[in-house]
């Protein structure tokens, strides 16, 4: 079986690119080049099923996703998309993976550029891009607030944050018994009054706690962190 209207070189490149990353092989060409060959193949009278059969794919989904991607993706990003290897992307520095690009392509063009730049800076996975996209579409939060929330989930904040395990029921049973919002308020008040550093935000759960400090100059060493954890437990035990 072959495809109508394509050269031997185009057939070779297509077969050595689409779907090969799933078999842990390096693609011969970039996705945007594969897309150009796919569009030519369709123009010459080949159906998506014809193409997927020729490439031994289980369905024509990948063909459709490739065409849709480059139809909707901001044109300046077309050559920034690669198949497979994360190592390849990191070496070049300005490249993103196919699935990352698919998620970006579902946003408006201006937001694609904005988020692409952050993907390079923060190394967001396609799943994290999906989460950002969903928050943009479903919440009333600003883009800046969503990015801040995502970075906090990843443990990335401009100031030091301390996260540790705790058995709150044993350490502070009275605080454990109140609702989450009230628990956080109590924890914020206690930490603000008893720690020497200004606090920006806190969370006190039944099994873990988090404190985000306000000053970017506060960068405690390992010994300081151990003492800080001990002080936090003492405060909770005393007031809980």
C-alpha cells in the first residue's frame, strides 16, 4: 500500500515521524513538516483513514489532531513544536512537546503566546497547561492569580515556603476540631505572633501544614528550618 501524490522521500519522512515517539524512537522531521505532508496527501485524494492505515496506526486520531493543531496554533509557534524527547526540548531551550502544543492551541492566539513563554520559564507539563486552561475558562480569577496558584502547587514561590507533615489531632486537638477556614485563621494568627518573620499565607490541615513567608530575603538554612519546625509544633501544642 502507498499514498497517492507523495514522493518516496515524503512517504519515508511521514512513516518515520508520526507515531514513532510512542515506540521510543526519534522522529525524522518536526510536526509542522509532517502536517505539510499530511495536507498534501489529503489534497491528492487520500483520506485520513488511508493515511493512518499506511502508517499502521490503530485509528486516524493522530492525523486529525496534527491537522487541528496547526490549524489553531499561533503561526509563530509552529516551528517550536517537537515530537517526543524532553531532553531534546531542554537542549534547544525554546521548544515544546506535541501534547503541550495541543493544549495551547485550544486558547486564543494572544493567550497562546503568553502561556508559551511561561511554559518555557516554568517547565509546565501538558497536564499543568490543561489545568491552567480549565481555570481560565471556568473561574473568575485573573491570569496572574492562576499562574500564582499553579506555581504554589508546584512548590514554586518567590519567597520561602515551609511544608511539613503533622498529626494535628494529637498535637492540637482543639484546633483540629474547628472548620478549615477557622483553622487557617487561627494558624495564621499564631504564626504571625510567635515567629520572627512576617507571614504571607498559611494552610493547616489534619496531616500537613504550609507557611509561605513574606520576605524574599528570608532564606533559612537546614539548621534554621529544623528549629523553625520545632517552634511551630511548640506553639500549636501550647495553644491547641
